[in-house]
């Protein structure tokens, strides 16, 4: 069932990748404690480089909207 939400904030997530301490596999994973959040106006896929870390994705905070205001922008996928 579709749900309407209002985007409250967007942040780029950047972090370092590497083998986790004590790990024997050769898979790089996000390293704990290395996350950097960069607030942005929109998630457009063009994150600016942050020294020492790699872009990992977006953290979007949203809240459910029960009644949409008359001037609300509704986007469907």
C-alpha cells in the first residue's frame, strides 16, 4: 500500500572501507567509527569527494504524512 512521506533531511554518507578487525575474509566493509555525514538539499547522485573516505549512499529522514496540504508536490514512481 503506498504511503505519503515528507522528506525532512538528506545527508550524504561517506566512510572508509577495509577488512574488519579479526576478520579472515578478504571482503572490504564499512569500518566502524569512520562515517562522515554531509547535509545536502537533494540526493542527486553527484556527491562531492570528502578526503579520506568514500561515498556510501544517502541517509534520508522522512515522516509519514496523513493529510497532504493543498500545495504539496506529489511524485510517483
